[in-house]
C-alpha cells in the first residue's frame, strides 16, 4: 500500500501518468494499473482523466496532502535509523585516569567527536583497577593507565606500553614539609590522599607480589591515615585544606600549580610506572582500537609534558 502511495505522489505532482512512469522507472500501463488498484482499495475516485492529462478530484487532493506528510515521516524515519546505526557503529568506549585525560585523552576524544559527530562516546575516568574491571566486563573497549603490578592473569587482555612516568609528592603551598628535603619517614607523618576506588572492591584483580609489599612498607601505607576519594576535585580540595600529601604523576605539575599545589623535594623517587593501553586480545583486529593506539603515540610524542 505504501508503495502505491509513493507512486500516487509522483502522478499527482506530474499530472501525467507517462511522465510519472518515466520518473519511477515503470511502464505506463503498469503505473495506470497501480493507480486503478489504489482507487479500488480506497473506494475513492482520485483522478479526473481527459485528453490533456489528469487532474485530482477532491478526494485525490486530500490524499495528496496526507500522502506528502506520510512520505516526510518516512524519510525522517530513514534518517533517524541511519543516525542510530552510526551512533553504535563506531561507538567509542574509552577509560583513563584523571592525569591522562588532562594530558592527551581529551584531545583524542575531541578528534573522534569531530570525525564521527553522530556517534556515541563513553569516557570512564578512574583508577587502573576500576578501569580493568570495566574492560573485563566489556563496558570499555580500551583504557590508558599504569601497568598493574601483580595483575591476575587474564589471557584475553593485552598491555601496550606507551611511556614511562614517575610520581611527585604534592602538597599545598605553605606545607611544613616544603622547608626540607623529605625522606619517606618524613612523608609518613602526614595523611595521604588516595585518589581511586576502594582497593577491597577490586582486590581479585591484583595478586600480592614482593614489589607491592616492599612499596607499602617503604611508604608506611598500612600504618598511616588515608583520605580515599574517587573525585579529582575532591582530592584537590583535601590537599588545599589540610596537610595531606598526594603522590601523583610528575606530568601534572604545571596543572597543580594553578591550584597552589606544588611538589615536595624528595630524597628519592616516590614511585615509577609504565603507562600504557589495555585492550582485549580480540581488539588487535579492531581497526578502531589500533587507530587509537597510533593516535595515542602521536599525541604523546607532541606533548611537552610527557617524556616517553
């Protein structure tokens, strides 16, 4: 029926069955037969036929107006269906830590948004264990974070190193430790801000290792007061309003200075880590994931705050 209505619109526009048939790539007899069939279905005469062509009856004029509305609705539906397909076809589901979002991931997302303006984008910002959990449950297709020491073995997960980073220990301006070159014993006397999710929640993802045990002992992390938050802005507020310390990547030094938060002078490096991209093994064949990896490398290479 809908096909007949579309043919009727062409006949009504042309006011000539032969011209409409040519436009529709149909034979004139076929189109004439179809219009007669439409009149029979509707039990309504639609055309006045004469030697000069055809005109619409009152019923034909009414149907023409309604048929144009139906065609407009149909065309809009096709457009919406296509946009819906595009939204999910190249959907970006990416995760990262706050530092990496600020330094290069947001530029990557902007480029993706400009290239695929009708596509869904999901960005999860959190610590590496939280993001690993989202990757394993297929809520993310890729994430950038620290290499996880003691990661429980998942054969379907791959890690691609991107660059190395070390952590400074950040405090508010005016902090008493800024007057000295600090040891681990010095920083152990002050609370630490732990920017991340509950460690117990994702304990199954990280196995105990000698390296982790040594790190915890060296920094007295099991003995000191800890302020845990999953909010980057809350972590900044905690630093600004207390004598707490925050170990965080050196790459964020310039950003923290805008909040009057500065690094301590340390006797030794607080921590070093490899930063890279995690993705499913099957993702190696995913053109989007591989393209993102190459884009990460290019953005990192051109970023003055990152030394790969």
